């Protein structure tokens, strides 16, 4: 579903991604682990289409199509979703207005009829109940005054409603206590399907105790240094990243 080939990315004079290649297969949950400053969040932003990055070489293929020339909303319409490490608060936008606009934009891109209010409300309430998103949260402006855990639950609610082909989770465990981490992880696990893949970016093994990956990739100095199964995450938790940082330098 997602194939990254020899990706080189810079910001100004600083090279961040240095020939990164990665394949995420259909239905796979792939985890990327690595130290701070190695380019993990940069990778997620470049895939999603955030401005400010100079892509000097490489391709990002979503279902066989190079998406690097597409605008962020076009990438989203093709099935890409990014859950942010720090979701932003948008005080002037009602949560329900935002959700309905996003869902109907996706449906229009797929040639489907827009959801009418009763059907939309039913879908949101059912999904929100499973994720512990209260009706009071749904009545507020988007993420406004939410705790870290509430913001992450709202991100997973958006993902559940939009049903992407590829979901990218950029350090979703940041700022979550154990209870919130469990709820968010259960929401992600409920979305696992043969037609949906995930790229999970994290520092720590603890998230992978809840979201079991199929593959684990070690990233250092802008490249994938090693790939393996879930046992690789346990090795990293025990030994750290120093071997890979030294190798990549």
C-alpha cells in the first residue's frame, strides 16, 4: 500500500532524510522506532504533504501512485490519514461541523452521496461511544481545552470515521497515561483490516504492547538501519539506539 523509495529531504541546508526506503504491505502494521532528531516526524509530514520540506530525490507511492506532487487534501482523498503527535486546537470550528465536512469531502472524492444529518449523527455517536469520546466533547470546538488523551481519542475518532487506506500515527503515545493509551490503542486495533495499513512512529516499546506490529524498523540519521519482527522492539527497549546511531553517523 505504501512504498517509499530512496527519499531525500532537506530543510534549508540541513539534510534530514538521506535515502530512506520502506515498504508497508497491505494490512500490515509497521512500526518505526528511533532516537530524537532522526527524522521520524519529518517522514510523516512529507508523506502527508506538509509544506516547508525540500524533496530532492525519491518517491512515495500510495497504492502504486506517486503522491509527492499532490496537495495534502488530495492525498487524504486517496486514503491517507495522519494522526499528529500534538493535535492543534481550533477554537473557531465546531467539532461536529469539522467531522461532517471531512466525511463528506471524502465521500465526494469517491463519487458517493454526502451523508445527511441523521445518518451522520448516528455514525459519529456510535464511533464516539467505542472510543470514550463524550457527547460534551463533540459539542465543543475542535480540540479546544481537551486534555492530551482527549485530543488523541478525537484523532482516532476521525480516523475511524474517514476509514483511510493508510493510517500514520506520529508518536500517538506522547502525553498519554495508561488508561488513555489503552483506549486509543483499542480504537486503532479495531480498525485493523486486510485493506488498511498502519505506520506507527514511536520512541518506546510500551505502545507496541497494545498495538502489535507485524514489522519493526529502526531509523537513525535519516535512514532505515534495520528491519525485523516484533522482537526487535524488545531488543531496542533493552539495548537502546546507540549501536545504530554510531553505525549511521
